[in-house]
C-alpha cells in the first residue's frame, strides 16, 4: 500500500512539476558557465539526505499545526455542535490543502537547486517564482567552512559556506542576504567538493589573472631589456663624441 501511495505521489508531483516549468518558465536543466578549451564543468544537486531532512521538519510542522487546528475544532464542536459540523469541511480543507502545497514546494525547492563548478568559478541557482543565480570566481574566495549538525551527520550530508572578499555577516547567495557568502547546502560529499574547490582555487591563484609566465619567458624579457639599455648607452657615447669633435 505504501509503495502504491509513493508511486501515485511521484506521478502527481511530476505532473505539477511539468506544469510549473511551462507556466513559470522554470529551467529544469543545470545552469551553464562559460568555459575555455580543455576546461571541465561539474553540475550536481543536493543529496537525498537533504531532501529527507526537509521532509522530517515538514512533517513535524504539519503534525503540530494540524493537531492545534483539530483541538480547536473539537472545542468548537463540543461548545456549539451545529457550528462544529458546519465548519468541519472548511477545517478539513485548511488542514490538508496547505500541507499539500507545502509538500510540493519542498520538492520544487530541492529540484530547482543546482551547483556548477568549472576550473575558474562556481554558480549557484535556487528559486521557483524568482530564480536566483550567483557566480563566484575562485580568485575571490577567502575561506571555505563546512557546517554539519548531529542530525545532518546522521542523514549523511553537510553544508559548505564559501566566503568571498569583503564577506562578513552577509547572508548566503540565493537566500535573500548579502553578496559575499555562497551556500552549498545538502552535499552528500561535502569533503570532496571542498577539496575540489580548494585545488581549483590554488590553480587559479598560481596562474593569476592570465596565463602563468614561465622562468624562461622572464629571462628572455630581462635580457631583451638589458640589450636595449646597452644600445642606448652606446648611442649616448657616440653622440657625445660627435658633439665634442
């Protein structure tokens, strides 16, 4: 029975998802980043554990709110029976409809969250009604923090907080806060993603803003300048001799 309910729920959700993607023009593919030849791009979503985490708090909130509404309805029913019977359908709708909408919104939030990493930058996308996309270049990253509570450890995921230059108490990217903190939440392999970002960060900083200049190129440029100075000195010497002759 539970498997049948799960399949029906997934079928209904995918139907709602397809309608919203058409009506609200929600992209169902990961965002893209400009890349150069030989550069790789990796796209991924939060883990299943993060979805279970959101579901847990969803059911806790739903049960608590529905119990309060049920108690209020029972009080009204015993105080004024005819009024309790009259508002019973309304109370049922109030208890069920918001739960359905919230459950669909929860899954939509999960399905519309994307993270993309290239060799030089990363992009975070969130949102359904308003889509937030933020790009962070690795050269601007100052610190990377891993955040994981006991329940998150049990469900097997963690959050990565990426702080950029000028960051501080600002809110995370895509969360309505400031513009100096990027949040990658719900990562099942947060350690690997952190190491990947750190490796690409080191490569970007070693290369600087452009291509890295080799020692041979520096030596060639230095010797070229030295020859110019010697030639100018020779010209100056010849000029003095001509002036005195």
